[in-house]
C-alpha cells in the first residue's frame, strides 16, 4: 500500500492541489500510472475474450479426444447437460462464455474484501495481475483450458476493484478534478479494449490461437511492470485517507443504531427494480462477444482490397465508438440541461434499452438480406454504433445513480448489487446464446430486440414511481 509522506500530509494552499508525487497535465502523475496499467490489463482481457468463443467452436471442442485431453471438460459438460439437456458445440461454448464473463463480474466483490481486510490494495493488485498472467499463458496449453479460465477469473477479481479505487484515492474529497480523472481512466480502458483485437485477435487468427493468448499474457506483464515501477507515484491523498476511516466508523455506528427511513426504503426498492432490468440489458448487450462474434466470423465479408481482415477486429468497433461518442454525448446532455430538457436518469436508461433493441432490429434486417451467405461489414458497424449509444445511455448513468441515491451506509452493498446484476446478465447472455444454432438468425435477433424493448417499456412504465422514489435524479 502506498504511504503518505510528510510532504503529502500538509494541506495545500487555497486554489491549489496537493499532488504528492507531482503532477502531469493538471493531474497527479499516479493517475497516468493507473491509466497505463489498466490499459494493458484491458488489452489482455479483451484480447483473450475476442478469441474465446471462436477458439471453443472452431478448434477446441471439435477435437474427438477432447473429453480425455481437456482437464475438467467431462465434469463441466456433465453438470451443464444435467441442467439444460444435451448441448452441441455452439450452445456449450455459449454457456461457458456466459459463465466466464459472468464470474468476472462476481469475483471483484471477493477481491475488494481481501484488499480491505487482509492484503491491502497494492498487494492485491499485484496478486491479481500475476494470477491473470498465469491464466493467459495456460491458455496456450489446450488441456489446461479450464484451469486457465479459473486463474483469469480469480485474478480479475483481485485486480479490477482495487485498481479503480486507487484512482479516487489520489484526490481530496472536494477536488474538482475527480470526475475528469475517472473520464481519463475510462479512456484507458477503452483504448486497451480497442487495441486488443487488433493485436491478440490478429495473431490468434493469422498465426495460431496460442500466439493470440500468449500476446495477451505479454500485455498483462507489461501492465504489471508499469504498476510496480510507477508505484512510488501513487499516493493516497491525506484528506481522502482520513475520510475513509472516519466514514467507515460512522457508517458502522449508523448501521447499528438507525433504521432506514421510508424515503430510503423507496430508494432501495427502486434500485433493486433497476438492477433487475439491468440484467436483461446486459444479457442482450453481451451477445457482442458471443453470437455476434460468430456472425462476424461466419457471415461477414472481411475482404478489404485483397486483404482478409481477421473477424476479431469486430471487437474493436465498440470501444472505438465509445471513444468517439462519449464526449459528444456529454456535450449533447449539457445542451439539453441548459434548456432544462435533459432526461432523468431513469429515462436515459430506458432510452438505452430502446437503442439496444433498435440495434438488433438492424441485425434482423441483415439476417433477411444476407441469408446463409456473407454480408457487408457495414451491418456490424451500424449495429455497433446504435448499440454503443445505448450502452452510454445506461451503463455510466446507472453507476452514477447508485452512488447518488443509495443510503450512504449501504452504498457499497448497493454497488455490489449493481455489479451482481451484471454477473447475472452476462451469464444469461450465455444461456440465450445457446439458441443461436437452433433458431433462424432472424428469429434469434428478434428475440434479442424484443427482450431489450421489454426492458425499455418496463423502465418507462416504472418511470413515475421510480422518479418519486429517486427524487430529481
């Protein structure tokens, strides 16, 4: 854990910022250490994810000796089939994809607890990075596929919550740069997600699966090195450090002494409803890495002026769209706010679900035009543009809403519930993906659009009672 120096303990003069390790572009240098660390970690994670479904469907599960060669395959397949019946290759791969991406959202709850109670943030991030590095390199061995996923899931749980928390720890509680810092950090996430398919996906599809997985491991090592050697620049702001202890003590006292008010109960139940609808959104949205990647691989023409572009480049569309649309949408919302026409948070989330439904309506049309042939990549471009706008209307707005309206003494628990809904949504995406090979493509995309539209209608229907519970938010 970073220590607070004597220099850092002194309060900064009015109008100035107390950046213990020095500043760069108006922010503590430690922010850019965390930016680069997260960028490389996300590059490794999304690079591996871009290849995951294709690896299972096109290679690993096609092997006739897979039951005896891949450690744990027979057990996991047997458990899933005891619940869902016989699973062919694509439905089985979809189930495993859903379990993997879902557990990635569940384990950070454990990783945060380990850091708070035992190892501290710094050591927990190091442990998480090492475990993920091991997982990426184990992916190079076919028989260790499931142990590799286990290391990646556990490592992500240790790494993810603690690297993000350290961004906030760099700033005092009243520092106006905090929102800008998280915006920069978010850009690092999406920059890594954009680059990963271009590197890991290309190597995996052009040179061999293990080259792609190995390059993800190299990216994780680089991220770890940046974090370790840049640790001297990451200092917890003294105001924030003291406030954390004080708030924790006060929250513990209040939790024991004060019951929730009727208004707080309204806010809690409203957030629970939104979490339930959030499950549906992510179940449809996460088809990007699952069935939509299969469409990109099997039914999209990737020949560009004689060069066969790897289909995993599709995974770069979404982060690139986020980098483009996020600042533009922020400007648009500011203009709406200036005219007193900005939608409430709940309305924005309903719009997000509606845009997600519209994105899959494009795919319904694509399925009718393309049929069993290969169609233009523009279908995926248009779908991703609309889908990304839906994500921006729902995901950051939902996170912000939880921190604003949840009772202060249980805000962490409510945030945990929000991420739990992401876990359930990611797993449900795997289950829904099992129908991709048993339904017509048009029917499958229709099912996705209908589910997203139902979530949008439900949010709109609950808008009035939810606004009553959530106040002006």
